[in-house]
C-alpha cells in the first residue's frame, strides 16, 4: 500500500546509521556525540576555522497562503538533487516547535520523499534543545521573582518586567496570568504570562551565538526589566548568565540527521520569523558550509520576513552571505494572491487569478535583486497543476527577469529536483566572486530611518508611522546608545505589508504602523512591532493533537 502521509513516507525509509552519513560527509566520528543510532550532536572539535567555506544557497518563498508553498520540502529536495549530481551538499535547517506540531501547522521536517529523519524524533523532543531553552528561560524568570521576593538590589519595578515564562506548547490560557498568590511565602503578586519557547530571546541568542563564550556574553546582556529608578537590569546583574549557559551547554551544539535519501542535514535552533529572525543557527550554517561543497539553508516565511532578516541580521552578524536565493512558489498560492479565497478553488485552472497573483512573486524577485543577489524561482508542482499553468507562470517569471524551474521533490525526492539543481549549479559556476549585499539601511542610521528603509525598499510601502509610545522608546534607545543594532521587524506573515488584508503586492500609499519598540539586547537587535504579534499561540478548534496516537508502540497521525 502506497504511503498517504508524510509520516508513512518517513516510516518506509530504511534509515542509515548516523555514523555512515557522517562518513559520507567527511565528518570525523570522534567529533560527534551519538544520540542513539540515527541522531548525533557535533562536539566543539568539529569546528575547524582553517577549512574554506562553500557557497551558501538561501531558500525563501512567496507570501504564504492556506494553499501552502513547501519551502522546507524544496530545501531538502534540492540538497538531495545536488548530491545526485555528484555535489556533496549539506542542508542546514531549523528545529520544529512542539506547539505547531500539536496545533494546526503540523511538522517541520519537509514532506513526502524530501524529509529529514527520524521525522518523529525531530518533530517531538529531538535531542532536548528546546527543553533546555525553556529551562534556561524559566530560570531567569524565577531569579527575577526571587529578587523581588527578598527585596534585593537592584530593585525591580514590578510594572516594568520584560521577562515572561516560556513553554513549548500552544496554550492561549497562559497568555496572561497572575502569580505570587498564596500569602507571604507565595511571593509578591503581580501580572505575568507565558510565551512559546520559539519566541524566547534565548532561542534567538542560541541561533546567533558564535560559540559558548559568545553565548554567555549574550545571555548576560538580556534586559530582564527595569529598576525603580528606570535603569535596565541585565541578567548578569542577577548572576543568571552562568547557570543559564550551563543549561545550554549541550543545546548550543548543532544536530546531525539525514534526509530520506541519506544526505547529511544539520538541524539547530528555531526562532520565529515574524517576531525574531527566523533562521537556523549560525553554528549549523557554519558546519554545513565547512563540510559541504554546497550548503543549502532556508529562512522562515516569505522573503520579506525571513529572507530580509537573514541578510540584515544573520549575515551581518556572522558573515554567512548567500550566493543566491531560490524562491519557492506554488500555483495554488499564486492564485490565492490573485483573489481566490477557497484553497479548493485554487486547485482549478484560473489564468486570470494566476496572472493577478503573480504580482506577489514579482515583488519578491525584485526585492531579492535589490539586495544584489540572483533570484531563481522554484515551482513546487502539485498534482492539480496543469502544464499550461506551469508554462504561464514560467513566462511571467521570464518577463520579470528570472528563470522558473518546475520540480516535484515531494513525490520524487532528489530526482524531482534535478533540473532545479542544475540551474543552481549554473548560477554558482557563473559567479566570479561572491555577491556584495546591498542592504536597505546602514548600522549608523537612526532606528526610524532603518524601519522606514525596510518599509519602502522591502515592503513597497510609503514608509512607517510610529505611535507616540514607539517614538518615546526609540528616543530612549538612542539616548542609551543602543540604536546601532539591526532592526527585526515583527509583523504578520500573511502580507508583504503589516496589513494581512493587503495581498499580492505592496501598497505604495500604505504606511506601516509601528506600535512598540523592544530591544533584545542579548540577541543584538531592536524589535519594531507592527500590529498584534502572537507570542503564545492557541490550539485550533480541532487541533492536530486529536489525530496523533501511539498504536502498538508505533506513532500514527503525526502530520
């Protein structure tokens, strides 16, 4: 019986021992810490600064819709196709969060014949990285309240505490809570709340830290809250940086797994892309470039979110600049940007909706090229796509100045991505030198100018408007000398702008409304919040958890 779900596809694969996968990638087995037969963590000895770094291919996508795009699946399938063409390619991917797995999104390991394995382990507890981040996050929360309870100096202003609790599960009922009840021994009553672990600043810190020393320094710079005199109180003042680093000593080491075709994949960290920078760790990318002839990585959501942040935050901080961008699109999602509202309708031929919706793809192509990078469009084919629609989308892309390659890595694995892989190799081989990134803003620009530059050059808007509160927060950052940091834009993923009702393209008359500015000093970026950002999701009316079960020792119903 043919596999009908991603889990069934994954369970059909005869997994290779992870040491065999490592051997194929030239990884010394002594540089790995085994987590069973099929997973391993890299030891610190695996990092070799003397080795040259290979070209990096960044996979991004069009603006997501309910019809789906398949960015992770394409990243994995492209890696497999490059290996089939004789190139040792290594994928670098984010870790999935338990919240979406049991909520509505499903897993984060790709799909069909292009997945990372063991899929069940990676989607669930994996090697414990996210649990370690939760523990470190909540240790700082406990130390803050202990400081308040015993009235230690520096004294917190309980109305201005930045740090909530964290857990790796969707639970809307914990967004806002009251703690410290139960009398004198129960602590000081105050309002608090929970965020999902992927939204924790510690997740962003882990993803951006170059090494253990850098990790500890960043942890110490976390602003836990403000004192009664209005001064920031850092985690280092509570002596929290050392014990948090201890809890993260193994979590900072990237994880080695394999694809459905036995190719190496390095999986590490998973910050949200709409409220953080949405990329796997700097360390994972470094190892993929060190061990692969080509490294393939992805950034969260569409190019206006994860792609922009990869270039303006991750690449700036780490030097990991991509050589090109592969933009993943689907014909159904293009038609939904063209005005269709029902995903079922998007499966039917509709040339007019396809042409209207192409404005979204065109916008992303132009934005990628404005950064000085080559853009290659990958059409992730669906069974309902017609050849006429594929040709029409390819012609529209050609008119926009890029090539579009149809692929089916979901159904065919690496074989379904060979044409895409050949085009990627052609782009890389024709590059005489790595591209010089043309950023929309410079580090010395004011915070307001940085936000306006992103709104204009990436979102295609007239600019940004700051609320009175956001203006005050920006002024305070400038007074503290903290406005030199990159900007992490927090906005909806469902539009190029901050308005989810604006589909397809940007709006040259629209102003992005910035309601709040936060400073993630440990991560090293300022967060400009546009709209209401969900940092603790809730379960849907019919959560995916209701389909997941353990039957005769075998997991079923997992995506």
